[in-house]
C-alpha cells in the first residue's frame, strides 16, 4: 500500500508555497510598511488633534474669574494672552468635582517653551500649587498667537497694555504654527 | 490518496496571508475610528453650544411651560430630535437651591456681607445637622471669601490665612462661579459636605429666589431654611394643591394652598426658574458623551458656565 506523499508531491507543494511567498512578500511588506506609516500618522495627528481639542475644551469651560498674581495681588483680569512664552492664562471648570479640599476651578496656563506647547493646571487662585503639567506638542516652529473680537482686528496681547480691568474673553484666538514643516492655523473661541 | 495536497496547502497559505492583512487593516480602521469619534464629539458639542441660543429663546418665549419643568423638558426633546437625533437633554431647576452668593449684597461698588441671609444659611446648616460649633466660623469664612474687602471677620479668614497654608487657593473676593468653591475655605469635612452639598449652588445673583413650583421632597430643606416659620404640614399643602401648570402668582399660591401668607417672604418666591442646568447626553457610534450648561433664562449673556464633568 502506498501511504504518505511522494517526493514529487512534496517538491511541487514547496515550489508552490515558495512562489506564493515570493509574490506576496512584496505585498505583505508594503502592507506592514503602510500600517507603520498610518500608525505614525494617526499617532501624530491624534496627539496634535488631542492638544487642540484640549485647548478648545478648556476654552468652552472657561469662566470669567478675576485672577490674582503669584504675589497674591488682584489682576482685575479674567484672561491674559500674549505672544510671549506664556500664551494663555484663564480659569476653567476643567476638573471633576470629587476633591474634598479643592474646588472644581482650575487655572489653566498654556506656554510655548523650547518648541513645546505645555499645559499646566494650578489652583484657581494660587498659581504656586501646580496640579498637573503636560507637554502637548513638540517641534513647534514659528508659533504665533493673536486675539481679538473680529478676525480683521487681532492683537498680540490681550487685554491691551493700557487696560487696567477686563471681565471678558476675546471672541477669537488664532494660532499659527509649523510642525515638521507643515503649516497649521487654528481659530478658536470661548463661546461666551 | 492525497492528491489534493498541493491545492490545499496553497489555499491554506493564501488564507493565512489574507488573515494577516485583514488583522492589519482592522487595527488601522479602529485607530482611525477612535480618533474620528473624539474629533466629532467636540464638533457636536460646539454645534450644540451654537444651538443653545435657540434653546434659551424657546424656553423664554414659552415661559409659561417652565412652571412645569418636566413638560418643558419633553417639549425641548421633541424639538431637538429633528436636528440632533442622537441627543437628549434633561433640565434641572437651579432656582431651588441655596445660592451661596446670597451671603453678600451689593453696597455702592462692592459686595459686603449680608447678615440677614447669613441667618437663613444658618437655618440650612441646622437642618443639615452640621456641627453647631463651626457655624459661625464657616459663615464668616464664606463672607470673607465673597466680599471685596481684605478685613477678616472676627472668626473669618482673609488671604494671609490661605497664604500660610501652601495647599490652599486664595479668597476669590468675587461671587462664586461654582458651589465647589466652598471647599476652598477648608472648613467642611466629607461627612458635612455630603449632608449639605446637594442643597447648595452658586448663581450670579445676590438675591434669594426659590421657584415654588419645583418644590419637592428633595429641596424642601432649602425651602424650610428660607421660611423658618413653615412646617412640614405647610410644605405638604403647597405640594399637594399645586395645579398641573403650577402656581401663577403669590395670591394664587396662598389661595390654593391655604397657608398663612405671613409665614412666607413674598420677595423670595418665584414661579418659574431663573436659572436652569441643561444636561446634554449624546450617543456617537455607541459611545456616550455628555456635558452640561448652567444657563440664565435671560436673553443676551445667558451662559453661567459649561462643564464636561460633574
């Protein structure tokens, strides 16, 4: 009785497998390469969109809370924006209401430092107590932020240098920047 | 015997390769979907925020409906479904809680303590069984926290006290935006907070206003604190005799409920909410997203705050 495979059958099977493997290798390698590129792209886009969404969510939850500075003096301002290292400062209801000792209010500070966009949250009226700090974006070039109530009339500082008291937020905040030579422009608002 | 071997092994190899490619594609798809849903949840929220003006206008234009907030809620949900099929809203009356900001009153250009309202707040502390030994100190600290001056009450605390403790936030010296700011004065432990927290709120007004048409067993503690001459029997009369569309005027309330008008302070009573909290709940591809807005029922600048977390 003949049992198992003949040498010829095994050789033909190996040959067929080898041919398919050679033909599909290129396709499979491309797929894996594509997946890596898409993963990288999603991770970058996701990190980027997460950063911008976080900023938008902080703005949506902003409240006109008059700030005190690090020396505990009243600033008579609810929002500070500039093109310097510290780009945005305001108070937002961005924390959950679970703490026994702290309120839901958080002072949110966005900074541009060493090409990084950094988000810091502190107690609403004591900036010296930092509750969280996170680098949201890296490799930022040519960052520029402007503020205003009309897109045709934007300034680099909000409120202006001569304004002693301000209880409102700018209607628009516009961000322009580059990451890895890709240019981005974002228009945001406080919806108040 | 095994003549199909070449065919089977070739097919098996193709199946294995297809499976690998399928798995890779699936992960790419799910990663993309997750990012897209997060982005669209924010877009939806912004769309809803833009829609809020219409929502407020509807509530103001049909303000008679607001005497019965569950009717107003049903009406709103019907309207919303046509524009946002995956969205539902629930309304919370914020004119039935004890507004912490009523502990101060405007005087010229500043806010000063309101001792009369302080006594009413003390009633709430008693009703809530908060330790009597801390009543005076707690109220004094709230006065100092809200008022504009930097002079501490006898049992109060201004910024110097908070500066001396590294982990505390300084006094806002302005009206509260959220009731959780009472935690910053560092007086109530978790048990005391549990007893009183749900009865508190912070609204951008220093006037006491209670919507009698939303009086129920959950908020009657606040009502009894504001009107200490009332008893449970009076509360029962007000709730049981309320018409379907609510009381309309003070006279209507007195006539229908039959309670002694001298037991009520007319200026504290309102018949529809001035502030409501709108809780939005949306379903995006099976994932639930929510946020809430505390809104003043006045045209123009109606947003008190918006929050994504409780």
